[in-house]
C-alpha cells in the first residue's frame, strides 16, 4: 500500500485509495481514509479534496471476507468514515473511474459531489448477499435520485454505467475523459462558493423526500414482491429501510443499521456469502492438480443440436473460433439457423451491437467435413446421448484431431472412460458437461476420467473461465455431481406420489421452499421420454427388489410426454399449465400406491420438503465419500447454479449443516427405511 496520505495538486489534496486488488473498504483502508482526511484538513495549502481510486476500481465494496468477523465491526466503521467525509469543512469530491460498488458507492454518496467516467460501473449489490446497504446507501441514494431510481438500483443489485446514471441526480458530472480535471474543478468551485458566499457544502442528508408519495410507492412495491423475494428477508428489510428515508436522517441511518445487522447474521445472508466463496473456490483446482492449461483459440463442436449450438454461441461470444460439425447438410443448416437466430434476437432486443454479432458470426465455420477437425485446439462432442454413437464419433475425432488437442464429451450420464478408451489417447479426453441453455447457464461440470492428464483437466477449467462459466470439477460417476443428486431427489419425490401426495403438492412444497420449479413441472418441461428411455435402458440391470415407481412409464405409454405433447404430470393449454388436477394422472398414481400395498395419506409441506432435501443430502454425502465431489462446497455450487436450488438456502450441504445433527441422522435413517432396497444410506455425515 502507498503510504503517502495525499498528493497536493494545486490547492487540491488528491487521496488515492490504493488497496489491491479492488479497494475493498477493509479496516486498513478505512483507517487510512480517515488519516488522509485529517491530514488534508490540517494542511492550510489544501482548499478542497478529491477522493479517487486506482485504474479499475474506485472501490468495489466493503470487504466481504471481513463480514461476520470482528474486523468488520472494528472502528472506524464504514459509517463513521462516511460521517467524517460528509462533515468535512473542505469540499470532498469523489472521482469515479472504474467500479464503485456497495460500500464504495456509499462512500461516494457521502461526498459533496461526484464526477464519473461514462464507463464507470456504479451499484449497490448488497441484496445479492442477502443484505441491504449498511452505511447510509438506503438513506442518501433516494435523497439524491428520488425513490424510484434508488429502489431499482438497490433491489436489482445490478450496477449501471455512468452514462446510464448521468441524469439520475446521483452524479454531478459525467465525462468521457479528463476525470481528475473535472473532479478538481468541481471541488475548487465548491470551495470558492463556500469562501465567497458562505454556500454550504451540498450533502445528501440535507435533501428531503416527500413522505406521502414515497410511502405510497413503497407500499406498491411491497405488494409486487415475488414469492422468491418474499422468502428472502433482505427484500422486505430494504423497503423498511427505504421507508425510513422520510424520517430525520440520523433516525433513518439508525434504522438502516439495525436492519443491516439483523440481516448480517441471518441464515440467508450466511448462505449467500457461503455461495459467493464456494463459487470462487470451485473454479480453482486443488494445488496438486494445478498446472498450465493448453492454448485454446479454435474449438470444434460436433453436433449442432440444442446443446451444440449453445456451446458454439458461448465460444463465439468469448472470442474463440468455432468449427461446427454435423453429420449432414440439413442438420448443419438447422444448427447454423439456431446460432444466427440467437444473434438476430440479441441485436433486435438491443442487447448486442450488430457489429459485435457480425464479428462473432464471422468466426463460425460450419462444416460436414471431418478433416476440418485438424484445426481445433479443443473438440467438444455434443451428439445424441448414446454410447455407441458417441464412441463412433470419438473414433472419428481420434483420426482427425491434431496431436495435443483436448477432446471433450458433453455427455450427461455416460461413462467418460468408455468414450475415452475407444481413442488411442484417453489421456487427452475429459467431460465438459454444459447445462441447457448452454449459452445462458453458468454451470460447467468438468469431468475427470481415469486417464485424463492434469493439463487437459486444467484446460477444461480454464476454458470454463474463458467462456464465463463456473467450472466445477467432478469425478467420472453416473450423473456426475448434479444429475446424480437430482435423480435421488426426483426418485424421492416419486416415492411421495405413491405414499399419498399429488404432483401439485410436491411441486408446491418445493417452490414454497424456494426452488425455481417443482420436480414434476421440470420433468414435464424437459420431456418425460428422455427419462423413460433411460429407465428402459437400465431395466435389465435394475435390482428387482429396488423400490421402482412406474408412474412416469405409464404416463409415457399413454403418450403423455410432458409439455411438448400437451400433457404429462399436468395438462397444458397453449403451452400453459392448467391449474386443475388431472383425473387420469390421479388414477395412475392411486393404482401405483395400490400395487405397492400402500394406504395413501396426505403429506404436509414440511414433510415433503424435508424428505426431498434429505434425499439430496444423503446423495451429497455419498458423492463426497466416493470422492466424486472433491469439496463439499462444490456440490452446493452445482445445485444452486444448475438445478434451481434456492441460493439463499445455500445448497444441500449448507442446508444440512444448519440442521440439528442428531435429528438429521435420525431422519436419514427413517428415509432409508421408507425408500427401501436400492437406497444407499451414507454412513459418513456431512460435518463441516
Ligand atoms: P440434440 O438431439 O438436440 O442434438 C444432437 C445433434 O447431434 C443433432 O443435431 C444430430 O444431428 C447430431 N449428431 C448425431 N450424430 C452425429 C454424428 N455422428 N456426427 C455429427 N453430428 C451428429 O441433442 P442435445 O440435447 O443437444 O444433446 C446433445 C448431448 O448433450 C447429449 O449427450 C446430451 O445428453 C447432452 N446434454 C443435453 C442437455 C439438454 O438439456 N438437452 C443438457 C446437458 C447435456
């Protein structure tokens, strides 16, 4: 850290925040700002002060790693630093060049003026960590911008650019260059007005909001909170804090602080922090596996179906060259249309510049000629989920790919070794399991085969980062991490149908818990026939004693393949689920209960939730015990990012660790009993 407190430029003290990497407002930086202000105030040569950051960051937030630790609560608290800035007798201007997020933006709000580059990114992302701004953000921002803008910025948690915020009232000036000159000029102008006319320094706290219209707006917002937002206390707390912005400033600050501290120790905030760190951790290979990745500039994608086209798009978006290979011209054309349609719709929605889309599309090389593969640094196969087909494709890849190319399969369930072993180079093969839609979903399971070389694995992880994904390492076992846990969960939900619940009971209980969708609605959406085919393929090897629920098979036999056929577990009209329950489905379910000799009984919401979650927890423990998942937190990342597990519940492992240990173990025993043969009860507990 630079030890100079400020640099005198003319009559302006420039205080440069310099706490790599992103000027998080940890204890050390907070102390330094106060010391610099004191020094600048004491220096008669200083008439005004500019606070600025380095290169990319003014300040990217409070220091999340201090959250919940004594350092976060060590003086000077951020709120005290801000009060110090605000009460300075010399004008303090924030010069915002890069990101000003969270506590960083709150610091800027406490200044007497703000100048930003048009490209600066400004935001209050606390809500994404289950919090509200805790250093005056909810009190100062609405006073500067009005309640509408403040609410939108804080409730979305998403940053906006200086350009977007130019007219919002947050910024005094937005410039395309000459940031420091503009900030210093504003600082001196305020100093002049103060000296010549006694004009008080402008402070957000002195502004007033109209109480009646503000409260009316917040009441409307309260009614508009989505069910998922209502499950997260930060959304309601935010409206409470904003409502306090119509009270005297100090009172509002006090209210904000109370709400912030209550949230800080809440389980959702802990879960969200846990995810934040788990995601960072997941993307790193364990030290023993770390090595340099191979160079990848050209990727070949084989199969231009749903997944292949999506993978091609994200590689193009990341600036890579893409060879898209199909088995025939017609399929290739369909794939190319998918890609073209994607870019067309992004451009027409104003989300992408036409020139950027054109540059991406220009890097696409569609082909049916296997010889093209020799140009690829990395090949991703995304053909039908059929071992024989994939093996045939890998034999072709082996013939045509250059030596040293990394060879990946996007299989969801198949054995990566069985695919790798048809090549003469199984050490170059790994799984790269993308999720659908591949250009949207962030999760990427990177599957390590028995022979996968360390640098091949490192290349898979690095590619994930290049594609802006969240890569998670997994061992090569049926369903890897995500599908394996999801299968155990879905199976348990099917047991509950036989035991007495209806699909809508199960789905409602799980959406009430916070899942984006219930398992039967998900099954209908993805199509029941995929699972049906897999069940048929596995029938011969299934243990006859295993508890097997055949409801899905019966539905498929009746042509009820899910949403695409107009009916599955539910009926659909015009693509929308019909609310009323379906007599055919109910009678199929009743028959299934009868055949198993079960007397149906209603299952309550919490019983459904607990059974479904326990099934996940047990499978998570098995995955860890078997070494398929290398870190417990990776499992949480997979379930949250890929399967709609509510982020604020932290994932199955985090959830399990919040439960009473003895009760959890006892309930797992109970679950094993209900589930019968075929359910493997993990002996190893998920201890932290
Ligand atoms: P799809 O049926 O939409 O596309 C497969 C494509 O592969 C077709 O366009 C087909 O013409 C092409 N193809 C088949 N044999 C070929 C060959 N010998 N050479 C070149 N191209 C060939 O299938 P989808 O959904 O894209 O799935 C592909 C793979 O991705 C499967 O392994 C699947 O399990 C996996 N996957 C699918 C997900 C999904 O939600 N659809 C999610 C994650 C993985």
